[in-house]
């Protein structure tokens, strides 16, 4: 069964637009769990423009499913992982001013740095995933860091899906095959949606987990949160 981790960043963005605590990030996360989500994902950024560091502590103390924290592993973020010790940390090379993540790591250029981070986080008992594209040499380099998993950056798939699903998914199929041969488990995320998720999951049977936020929260505006999570879970049932 492929796990669904719900990214609640967008809930925090809406809350922060008015101040106060409406909508309540913790309550939404708990509801996601109640409705069938297998995990909760957050991606705190240095400016705390959506998820705040204080949110992360509150979530850690209350959620009962897997907790995945994404982010650029610098300074404050590393300190946070050391204190929280989530089930999984996903290392993402986004710039501080990035609107959203838009590229994976160059694991060849940054192999020593990533290896040190992986070693450090695994010593804390935290599973590590590295955010990458589909380049085969880069995935092989990621494996050399001793990471547990990679997370495939799926925006290119989503962008191509409507016009040519077969072409859209083929590089990801090959990337997942190489990752498996290297001993890595495979996660995926970015622009996956009710429209394209089932096709992606069907063609990558080794997929362990998807992390979905923007599309899922947008769908919940129309379908309601419970039905939306049910529909996403159906897409992952092969």
C-alpha cells in the first residue's frame, strides 16, 4: 500500500493571511489522520510564511501517524530536526525566497555535504529522503550518501501528463527502477493530483509514499476534506 502524507502548509498560509488561528493547523492535521491519511508533512521555511516553527512542535506532540519534515538543511532547520526527531526528514535544496520547491539536489556536486547530513540524521533515528529529479547518475550518487530514500520531484510529470501520459511517466519509471537496484525506497511529490496520481502510482509499483499538499487542499474546498482524502487513497490502491 502506497502511503499518503498530507502536506498542511496551505492551511497555515490561509491562517497566516488573517492572523489568529483559523483555520487551525493542528485540527486539520488530526482530521486528515482521522479520514485516512498515513502521515502529515510540513515544510517550514526561514521566514515562516506558512508553517511556523511553533506549529512543528505542536504537531509533533499530537499527531499519531508518520511525521515528515521537509526543508533546506541549514542552520535553524537542522536544529529543528535534532529537537523534533520526526519519522522522516526530506532534504530539499530550495532557496529561502522560493515560492515552492522547483528542483532536486545535485547529489554529485553535494555528495559530501549530503552524506554528512544523512549520517547525522540517521544517528538521531530519523529516516532520510533526498529530493531529486530523474537523472540516473544523480540517483546513483544519492545512493552513495547512504540515504534511506529519494523523493522524486514530479512537477515535470504533472506538466506533461495531459498531453502524453506515457512520455510523462517513462523517466520516473526508469528512475524508480534504478533507485530500487541501489537499495533505495522511493517517495514522490509536487503537483500530483486526483487527475494524474493513479496513473503515476500504477506505473511505479515500488512507490512507498507520496506527499501532497496544494492540489489536495484545493480539492477539499469543493469535495470536503474527508471525501478528498478518500479519493486520493483510492488512487493509491493498485
